[in-house]
C-alpha cells in the first residue's frame, strides 16, 4: 500500500517548527509564496513559544 504524501502546508509548518528548534532565524525561511511562507513562520513561532515555556532546550 502506498503512503500518501503529506500536505505541503503541513510540511512547511513542520519544517518551520524544526528550524526554530535548531536555532535558525525567522529570516531563514526557504519559501517565497505568501501562504506557504506564513505556514513556515507559524511553525517557527509555535516552536519559539514552546521553547519559552521550557519544553525544549
């Protein structure tokens, strides 16, 4: 059975989340499109918020 590809917006959100966890700046977003960039930045902001709460070091 083939695995279905994940939604590109979900993937961008996840990549933004992992970028923030790894200490990258929000300026390092690799996407140019407005909506996909917003998803990446949303993941980045979410990870930064969780880091400030102490979930990640």
